[in-house]
C-alpha cells in the first residue's frame, strides 16, 4: 500500500455551486424547478424513509430522464448548458491543484457525465480521475404518444404539494396525510405507469453514481492508487454521500461534510462550514502530515500561524484569511443539531436558497 493519502471529493458543493440536474430541468422543462424539487424530495423519501430495495440516493437523475428527452434535450445541449452555467466554489480550482500536486485526487459525483466533462475542461482536471453518471441522450427516442403522456404527468407533478419529511419520521407512517397521498401517487407514476412505456428504458439503463455507487467508486480509486482506506479523505455534502461517508468512517478514513445538509452531518466525522474551498486544502495538508491527530490539532489552534506551519502558499493563506473565518468541528451527538442548522444556513447563503434546500 502507498504511504500517500488520497483525496476524493463530491463535485456539486465542494467544487461547484451548481445543482446541474435541477438547472437542466429549470432550463428545458416548463415549470422545471417545481418539477425537480418534487421529484428530488420523493428521492429523499424513497432512499431515507422507505429504503426501497435497489433504490439509491441520487436516482432523481434517473427519474427525470424521460421527461428531459421528451422535451428534446440532447447530449450536446447538456454539455453546452453545463459549460455556460458552471459556477465554481471560491478556491475550488486552487484546492484541486493543491491536492493534485501532493496526492492522488478524484472527483466522485452523481452529476451527469456531460456536466463533469465541462467542469474538467474548465479546470484542466483529468476526466480519467472522475466517476459520474454515464448517460447518452441520443440513444433514446420518445414516441409521440408517450411525449403527450410525459407532458401530462409533468403538469400533474408540478401541481402536487411538496412532500414534507419531518426529521423525526422513521418511515412512511411518519408523514402527514397529504404527503402520504402524494407519495402514493408518485409511486404509481414512477413504478407502475411509466415502467410500462418504452421511454422508461432510459431510466432503467442509466445508473447514477449515488449512495452505494459512490462508496464503490471510492473503493475503486483507492485500489487503483494502492492507498489504504485509513489514508483517504472523502468530502461530501448531501444524501448521495452517506454510504461513502459510512464506509470510510468504518475503515478509519477522514470524512468531511462541506456545507452539508442534515444527511451529510448525520454520517460525516468533521463539519466544515466555509465560503472558500481552500479550507479543505488546509485540512487535507494537516491530514497528510499528521493523520487525524494533525487535523484535530489544526482545528483546535486555527490561526494564521497554524496555516503558515502547514507551508501553504501566501496566496492560499491570504485568500483563506480574507473572508469570513471557517468553522471546523468534530461532529458528536451533542453538537450535531446545532452544526446542522449552521451548516444548512451557510449552504443556502453560498449556493442559493433553491439549491441549498435540495437533498
């Protein structure tokens, strides 16, 4: 096994501010935001409350595909739109360059491949060191009659109330009556009506990299580089990162929620709340030098002197110190609730209210 650590990060959140799938729906579908928000919340419901067999967090990206194709979306449309709307997290470019010069560095993302391709070209990051959701829109056609069906279903979904998922709910029985009714109707649409149509082949054949697939991608990256799990850092921010967090924590690696939501804070070991991704470079360098103990030391004594001791460049230190100070904390049962509230608030401020509240 290699002595070098490995850095793996989710894309949307730690690297970019986008939620590309939501933005695609907003751009190409009528009332696309309302549609995506309802399907995304249904995704959270299936993954976190129902634990539907074979269902993975992030499968929203499967469920919306026939609708996008029905409205004529192509691979070229996705890549061009992704390139034109790409919003990088401040410090993301510098952070990836910093890690890439010191250790194997990977992006593990649920995002569609055309978005990741556009991101890599912008950053000069090797696409070969990424894992993402492979999709080829051009392989599929939606018959005219099914287009009309999908248009009608989209209008129906948009009119539905948004599913309410109380944090204390342990299963579908924990939902209010209206939300149970909405969930039942969405079950009919996505698991009874659409699977009988040819357009559903697209949803069946695409396998989003979310949940267990992210954990498997992380394992593959470690095996490829010959790095043991306890030498790995994984950064994520949402429900799609839960399985990667859970697996790496059990193996002794470092798991970091970066401006994460309640799902991420539930499984990660460290909460990083920051408006600049360079905070992650400092944490990663502390880990490279001293393992987890080095990280705890940095968190306890965060200061310009501590950053200087890590031998970060003056440009990185200046960028990091010029903005609001980040918050770094080990997550415990005692502080999880307060950290979650603070992290979700920062998430919305940094990425926008709409993107920030998506799962």
